[in-house]
C-alpha cells in the first residue's frame, strides 16, 4: 500500500494511536509498497507469522473462504452505503471470522469505493463489452462476470496494469474513481461507465494465533483503536473518490456513460446467472442477508423490509427495479 492512500494513512494513524496509548506494550512497524513481501507472498507470510497484520482486497481471500465472494457479485450492491450496511449487519460481522480455521482473523472492513468500468470504447449495454480483455484481480466470480459479457478476464497485479494498457494486452479494467484517476488510466481508457457494479474493499486481518496470544486488556484497546481508524479510513476513501471523480471529469479526457434505471436493470439481469452460479459456494444465507441490506437502502427501512426470510437469494427483492445511483 502507498502511504498517501486512505489505507496507507490508516496504517500510519494506527501506528500513531498505538504509540500514544500502548507505549511499551505494542510496537508497530509499517512496510509500505510491498517492501517486505510482495503481493503474491503476503498471505503466506501472514500464516507463517512473518507479518502480523495485512489489509488485502477481499478478492484475495477466495482460496481461504468462498463466503467473502459475496462482495464480488456484480450489481448486487447499489452503492457503498448498501455495502457498509451489510458489513455492519450480524452476518457481515460474522464473515470477519470466516477464515479462523485457516489461521486468519478479520478485524475490520476498510473501504476503497465502488468499481466502475473503463474501456477503449463506450459501454452502454452489456453486449458492448464483448471481445474486450479486462484486467482483474484474480477472482472466480469476476472471471465469470466478464465471461457473461463475452469479454476476457486477465488476472494480473495492480502494478502491471499500466504496462499492459500501453502494450494493448488489455482494453479495459474495473476500478474505483480514485484508482482510475491516480493511475491515469484515462490516457488509454477514455470511456468510463458509471456502473457501481461491485465494491473494492479491504479486510484488515491478523494471524489468529498471534492475535489471541495478546493479553485481553491490550487486545481490547487495540480493537478500540482499530474501530477509530476504520471510521477515518472509510471517510477518507469516500471523500477521495468523490474528489477524484470530479478531477477526472474536469480533465476533459474522460467520456462518461451514465446508466439509467432501465439500463442498469439490463446489466443486473445479465449478471444474475453469476449470482446463481456461486450461490451454493457463498451461501444462500449470506446472499440473503446482503439482499436485505439492499432493500433497506432502496426502499427505506421498514418492519416489512427488515423481516427475516424475504426474497429467495438470486431473485429480485422488493422495490425492484433499483433507482439509478447518483455519485
């Protein structure tokens, strides 16, 4: 992580607060920009207790639990508010412990924003993506997402994307406003579709054995610090995405495609088979909990929308269709 990102600033704030409140009991060392372990080695390093805390993107956890793939399901969540609501729900909190048996304990969700599609041509309808190659984070769900569009998914590290764009190996990507702006993707990918089709979030994780070896009083204080830092990270990420979206549009090179409600529904219907494909792996209970969070966001909270049961996972929830989401 770079130190000038919300995630990087969160790591620095965590270190500062620990030094202020747990001096002499806990020492924090930060290694930005993969300076200690690279992207492909960091999870094994965590399991080996060579590093004690990481904040990888949620897509990287699919080898350890399929449940977190709920965040990759395309067009499930309308916006970051719906994602946050689900993460704070009992089921969302439960997912932080989904990898304990593998030696990984989740501590918090750190948000980076909703994903948009950027490409070498305008993407108005789902069929417009056919034949293009998109850089993705390795994820079975995201691979299936682009297969449904007739496009090719190319898994590669984030740092390799600019060279792949210049070489023409890929003709598109999915990412947040902040990443599209900071990486200057608009130079090769001037067409941006405001899809809000997925959430690019991180999970702050720790080595379980290490975490539970910490004395209870100290661990409780660390949890309090993490809660405070998480609030600041998520607020900063939201502000940065809004600002970078405005910078992109003001730069004059980006050509923005907005989806009206009917067109967004067409994209969602094109992606619904992906939900059904992964329903058993992720769990009907997990997808159902996410859909209940979505209904609260679309329709406003009510006793009816909050009632257990609701619609079958993968079926259209009440108050369909969704409203077009404003940035």
